[in-house]
């Protein structure tokens, strides 16, 4: 069985309330619920985790070593600032997809740089809540392709 981990960073717990014109009206709970349903249909084990704390996100990545096949991560603002998250992801050697609700390149210039993207399997951004579904499909495709090698 494939084991996936979805990690959400700071302020994503406020989805549905936080700037709905930018991030949409769906809550994180709704997005995760839809992803759980998709995972169940595909017979994939999905775990989710959200924290506003950088250290907690690093801890979760480290706990994934040896038991998680791939990570989907929306690191929020830490995408642009966290060497610690980058180091944790690289040290884990777990393939990951970076994802964002908004198109970070259509926003403020400081959001154009990701410390995670260059080592990610892929980056999904700008599709709102559908970004999570696309990240799920993308990482599964990657894992299935890896199995055939």
C-alpha cells in the first residue's frame, strides 16, 4: 500500500475565512476530506498534518522517514523562507510535490522564489483547492513510474 503525507504550513488552518477572494471559500478540512475520499478509492493511505510552527513541520517530515512513500506540501509562507524545511525534506529522501492554492508568480515578488521547488518532483500552483487533487495525482503517477524502473 502507498502511504502519502499531506503537510500544510502556516495560516492554512484559516482557509475559508482568510482572504476568500484570494484563497477561496473551502476550508482545509473540506479539502482534506475530499482528498481522503480520493485516497480511499485508490486504496492509498493518506495522513494529514497542519501547523503554524516551522519546527513542528520539520518534526513531521522527520517522523515520515521509513514509513511514508511521498509528501505533498503546501508550506505556505515558509516556502520562501525556510532553509530548515528544505533541509528536512532533502534529508528525508522522500519524494515530494510542492503545492499552492494561488499562482505564486502572479503575486508579490518575494513569493516568486521557493526554497523547495528545485528538488521537488513537481510544483502545482494556481488552481485553488484543485491544486491538492493535482498534487495527489502527480505524486501517484511519479510513484507508479518509479515502480516500473
